[in-house]
C-alpha cells in the first residue's frame, strides 16, 4: 500500500504507478460539492497524465467545440 501522498513525493515507475491508481480507485472520494464517488483506474490515469502534460488547467472541463451546432442522429 502506498501513502496518500506517494505520487507527489516519489517518482513511481509505470507498474508502481498503475498499482497506486488501482489502490486509489478502490476507495470512494468526496468531490468538492460533497458527493462521494468511485473513480475508475482509467479516469485517475487520464487525470494524472493530463495534469502531468498540461498542468492544473487541463483538469477543468473545456467548452465543447460543437457548442451551438445541431447534431444529426
């Protein structure tokens, strides 16, 4: 088991990082609005790499490119 702050203080190799993501996904997490949610390993991994590549701003929702355009189904 990794400490809660492991990813912030220790450089993890891919296999260790994957195990850490699995451990984190096994718990529920409280969102800023107070809801408790379960996050998938893939979601945590996507957020990790987005933050690593583009920083904190990458974690915020983006406006859709097709906003205002009708879509045919």
